[in-house]
């Protein structure tokens, strides 16, 4: 599987693409693109830490949801946010909605989305991207994982629709309520080498 980061490079074309045109173009493209209101943005490669963290989480989640009817996707599956006219490629996504089983190229009804953030993407992931993601009515949790040090920020939507933030650090036990998933920060960062060897 080819892994990608969330760094985006503007496509020089200013021609508006419809969602249908984007999906058709993306199906045959050697380079993945995110779609933001008619414009497409090419996606750059990911760091070793980024890929390792996302891979660790994917493996843990895959074992957890096996046999439940939920599906977990990593990097190569798009999520569509129809209300904002967007398609993103989350680093990790879980959907338990039967409607998503009918969609082959993208999903619309995730309950959990995870992004591994970098210095260049963190502001976007926390700001505009989160604002767009929380338009997904089925989304219950949005998790940001640092690749600079052991830290997770977990945004969870309660029964009243209000988002609450929980921080997790090295040594913490984690519980993602959207899919009743327990794990540890240490497990997510297994085999991760931080830039500058700040932590091992």
C-alpha cells in the first residue's frame, strides 16, 4: 500500500471539477488528490514515523473490529463530506454503517477518523479539516496523533452533539468510545523513531 501524508500541493489547473468528474479522474490517477469545492490537491509522501503510527493503529483496529460488521481503512480510502463539497483521504477511518458497504470508491458515514499530524498540517487538521469533518452526522470521534512526540488529542461528540477533548500522553491507556476500543499510547508508537532521536 502506498502511504501518503496530508501535505497538499495546489494543482495549477483552475478548472472546476464536479464530484463525479473528480471520482472518475481519481480512479485512473497514479497520484492521489484531495478535493475541495471543485479544486484538486496532490498529496505528498509520508515520513517513517507517520506511516508506522498509522500502520500500528490500523493493525490494532483491524483485529478489534473483525466480525463486527465495521470496516477499517488506511490512507487509500476517501471520505466524502457532501455538505462541504469535499473528499479527503483520512490516515485511518472506521465505518460501521451498512450504507458504506455499497460504496466502493469512497465512504460517507464513518464513526471514527484519525489523522497523524505534522508541523505543516497540524493547523489545518485542527482547524478547517475538523470543521469540515464534524459536518459528518455519523462521526463520533476525531483523533489527532502527533509524530513529534507521544501525544493524542481525541475529540469525542457526546449525546448532545457537543465535542469534548481528551489528551493522552506516553504511558496512557486509551479508550475510543465510538467502537469501544481499548489500547495504549505505547502500542500506537511501537517501533517509531522520532526525528532527532528525541524519543525512542
